[in-house]
């Protein structure tokens, strides 16, 4: 299995590289030129293509011959970085390749997600401030996902909860809609978010799904599984 990881040098990306290498996959990583040193630990085991992830020519080269593409959707700046990245992957991945994208819970596929008032207020306020200072454009990630949902490629959009660092607890559990009781704890280890992304490459049940994930050891996940939490 040969895969491409777009955004390989980030926190999520590096965990995905490790999980992919653990499975014996051949890995091509794309990251910004200045971030290449962040991948030093893997430099003898993966191919690194430096450059902006929305560079269409770079993505075309990177995804060539790949059976799967893992893409970190990062809506940096106000120039359609995430949607440009997503579009390039959708356009150039080889037909039939599994395409897995990361985003947050704020993305909704069918409008059936139920968000708390606090969540909606935080997304609105933080989204407004980061857009005002031209740092991040959350709407760009929304646009990226709209294009993915409309695509007839073999996509999965993995929607991450709040994240924390720490050793792996195992594969996160998921549900179709934010607001489902199993997701109530709203916390996932970043290493396990990466695990879910890599596992999705070989899980055809997740094709054309937008799973919202939560850590498998969180209170809400355990409660759903019938485990009594002290
Ligand atoms: N953070 C959370 O709490 C959270 C919660 C739910 C879902 N998510 C999702 O999880 C994914 C990973 O997020 P993360 O927070 O864990 O961060 P991350 O893995 O470190 O990813 C951030 C990515 O953005 C790139 N980046 C950073 N600054 C940039 C800039 N100015 N211009 C262009 N690219 C830049 C990074 O590349 P470099 O290595 O080059 O800097 C990296 O590829 C995202 O899809 C996010 O939507 C995050």
C-alpha cells in the first residue's frame, strides 16, 4: 500500500506517518518547506515533497500511484488554503483511491448535528476573531468539505472532537451526528484521531461517511458500551 499524507509535519500528520509506517505502508509526505525538519525522525523511511499543500502541481506529483491519501484540512489564512488543498487532492488522486480528510465537529454534512449553545457561541466568536486578524478562515474548511461531500471519489471526512495529547487508548468510536450521546465527552487523544484516519483507509464501511469521533475510553463512550463509570 502506498499512501500520501498531506500536512505530514503537523501534530496529527506525524502521528499518521508513524501509524502508516507501523503498517508497512510506503509513505509520501507533503509539508511546507520550513517544516521539513519536523519530519527528521522519519526522513530515511518516507519521501518528503516540500511546498504549500494547496500547490496543485505538487499535490499532483505527490498523490501519483497512491492507493490512499490522508489530508489534514487546515484553513490557514484567508486565501482558501483548505479548499485549495482539498480540490487538488480530489482532482489528482488516482481513480478509486481512498481519500481521508480531517476536520472538526463544526463541519456538518446533512445539517442534522446538534450543537450546544456554548459550542455555537465559541465557534462564532473564535471564527470571527481569527478571520478578523486574517489568521484562519473557518468557512474555508466548510467550503473544502462541501466540495468533498459533492465529490464522487471514495472519500471519508473524519470530524475530530476536542483533542488532547497522551498515549494511545485505542481506536476512537464514532457516530453520525454531533449531539449523539456516545460523543458527549468531546475528547479524543490526537494519536488516536490519527489512528482512525489511517484505519479508515482500509475500512470501506466509512466510504461517503463523515464520522464524528470520540475517545474509546471516555465516559460517554464507555457508558454507551454498557461499562459502568465510577
Ligand atoms: N486542534 C484541535 O483541537 C482540533 C479539534 C478537532 C479537529 N481538529 C482537526 O485536526 C486536524 C489537525 O489539527 P491540529 O490542531 O492537530 O494541528 P496540526 O496537526 O498541527 O495541523 C496543522 C497543519 O496546519 C499547517 N500549518 C500551520 N500553520 C500554517 C500556516 N500558517 N500556513 C499553512 N499551513 C500551516 C501545519 O503544517 P506545518 O507543520 O508546516 O506547520 C499542519 O499541517 C485539522 O484538520 C483540524 O481541523 C483539530
